[in-house]
C-alpha cells in the first residue's frame, strides 16, 4: 500500500466520521437520508481503496 493510498483511506475514514456525527444530529428526515446516502457512497469508495481497486475504473 502506498503512502497516497494510506492518506486517501484515512481521509475517507474521517469523512465518514464527520457524516456520522452530522447524521446523529440531523434535524429532519430529508437531512438524514441525504447523509445516509453520502455515508454509503464514501464507504464504497473506502472499500475500493482497501481492496486496491481503482474507483475510476468502475465509472467507465
């Protein structure tokens, strides 16, 4: 695993933690749903990083 991959993984973990905090303090159902979708998207990207796959290859 390269230093860049480690940096990206740590960044994704921090983003998920931040979104989780926002989800825990969300005031509306709409806000909660938006944050849940963002968390799931970030988890998929994190999973791709952890497995060593190239996330941009999925978009093609």
